[in-house]
């Protein structure tokens, strides 16, 4: 069986996570996460083999790795959650802190509304009602670093 989850070593206290990197899910998040981690010298945990589904069907490689209930299931835990926790612990042991960024895609309706070939949108859960996943400071710091690296 091919690796369904890839990991990447880094140098900085940053962990990039792509729970929906499967080719049929959030478009290009696997590639974006891989390049982002490489360019930023960050660690990464990238799902490339588990297709997102509302119900986990392990024999068909279907599990939502952004759902903790799915992540607790045997192979999902071994392949995704355990490496994620181990890498987070390694980063904290080396750097005393760890900044974790989950990379997700966007619905095609967003692409239609902006009428452009958008590859990445930065947000932090500022919906209605807000469900903030990080501070505005963290979101802005990542955006600044991406711009410095040539992402526009």
C-alpha cells in the first residue's frame, strides 16, 4: 500500500497540516502544503491517500482527517494523528513552542465569485458567527512570510 500520509522535517517551530490533501478533495492543498513547508523550512503532515467522506470507510481509504472521531480510528491514528502529535512534541522539545497551520481548500463558489484563478485564501474563522482558529496576529504573520517568499 502506498503512503497515504507524508511527513516532512523542518527547521522552524512551524507545522503545516493538510488533512484533505487527497487528489479528489481540497484542490492542490497537498502541493501547496508541501511547497509551503519546504520554502518556509517548516515541518509538515500531509494526507494524500485518505479521501474525505462524512463516514469513515477504512477499506476504501475514506476518512475525514479533520474529524477527530475519524482520526482516532486505527489506521488514521497510526498514519496521521500519531505522526502529527509526535512531530508537534519534537518541535516543542527543540523550540519550546509550535505554531500549527491547517491548510484547507475552498469551495468552487468562491472561485466563481472572485472570477479569478485563486490558489490560496488566508482566513482564521472570521465567519458569522466567528470561529477563530488562530489569532489575527498569526494569520497576518503567515501572510507576510508568504509574500516575502513570492506568494501573491
